[in-house]
């Protein structure tokens, strides 16, 4: 029996030594095979000569963005230089570009330049952390993958943010800019929204009246980027409402939008509806809660959310 125990101990020691040796070998293999990280220089290897000059539409967008940044941010954020890099010529280049855009070391921005206190600029890994970092990287990569294809032209834009210098990759075609981390994250929007009421028609036997309200997000260069809104219409005779319709809409380029609405009072002295609306840039998320009929925003990014009730009288 004693001999058996001794043999077992010897076997156990040999097993431990063997396992330790395997672990050491695996550790060495892991150390010898680090994860390859792509860089801008890797991307430039996949670029061929493209447009020699920036298309007029792109130049106008950049010039107008410069003016708006100067007007609203008082030169806190400036475009200092642009350089034409060329055209993405391979799928490998597209893949590298998409990886670079969402890399934690790349710069991005968020906020509404009409409200300068909301603007944030920095490295993705600094502005975001934990789950928010993962969500932001996912949003950037998904949005970019829809836009950046083989044959897309590429600029490098140099920026100055409160004395800190950095660059961003700007993808474009003849029509205009299609992706840039800074342009994608910043918006121009009036949080007060807009509203309009239909003119009255006293001649009709059954009259109708509508009211609509909407919120608009614009690109840095001023053109429309997205919109959320709703419209309620009542049908009435005299002072009595006989029916109510409501519609909603939500859309945004390079971002996410949600819109929901429902009629809550269809007949009587007035008509009524509820609405739940939201839009945001790629690094944020929107969700709709049907139990309290509301849209909420999570994560970080530029956003507009509006939930409410609207009553309309004849």
C-alpha cells in the first residue's frame, strides 16, 4: 500500500511539472503572437491616387463648417488644414478604415454647437468607458460600414481643439462628405423645435384642422441632417370633434431615430394624441417604452428627445 501511495505522489509531481511546462510554452507562444493593430500608415498602403482636388461640394461643406464653428464655438474647434490622400482601392483598405474609425485612440466629437456647453472633443477611449465605450465603438463601426465602400475618396483633416492638435479621416465622393468622426458627432439643432397650424376653413360642412410640431438636426455646414415630428388632425362640425388622426416621422443621416404616436381622445370637445420622438448621433442609443409611451436616450452623443401630449380644439 505504501508503495502505491509513493507511486501516486510521483505521478502527481510529474503531472504538475508537465502542466507547468505546457503553460510556460503557451505563455511564450502568446507573447510571440501579439494582436496586430492597424494604423493610418497601413491604410495609406491601400490607397491609390484619386481626385487631385477636393470637389466643389466638399469644399463648400468644409468652408461653411469653418464659419459655423467660428460663429458658435468662438474658435475653440478649428479646421486648420486638409490634405487629399486618394481613393480606397481594396476591400482590405475599407476594413482597415472601419477599424481605425472606431479605434479608442481616434478622436471623435459630440454635442450641439448651438449649445457650446454640450460639445466634447477627444479620443474615443477618453470620452467613453466601459459599456459606453463598447456601444460607441459599435455604433461608429456600424454606421461607417454602411457608408465607406471601395472607391471612396479620402481626406485627412487637421483640427485644433483648445490648443490640442489632432487629425481625422474624412471620406467623401463627388456629392459631398459621407463620413468623418468629428462631422458625424456634432450637430446644429434648436431644442425648441418648430410648429405650424393649418389655416381655418369655415365653409366646409365637416371641417378639419391640423397641428404639427417637429425638431430638426443640421450638419455643421448647415444643411438638414435629420428630423423628428408628429402631426395631429381633427375632423369636426361646429364645436364637436368626430374623428382624429395622428402621424409621426423620424430620420437622420449617420445616426438613429425613433418615432411613435397614438390617438388618446377621438371624439368630443377636442382631439388628443401622445407622441414619443428621438434622434441621436451614432455613439448613442434610443429605446421606446410602450408602457409609459416614451422614447429615452442612453449612452453619449448628440440627441433630441421629445415625449408629450397634444390637445387640439376646433
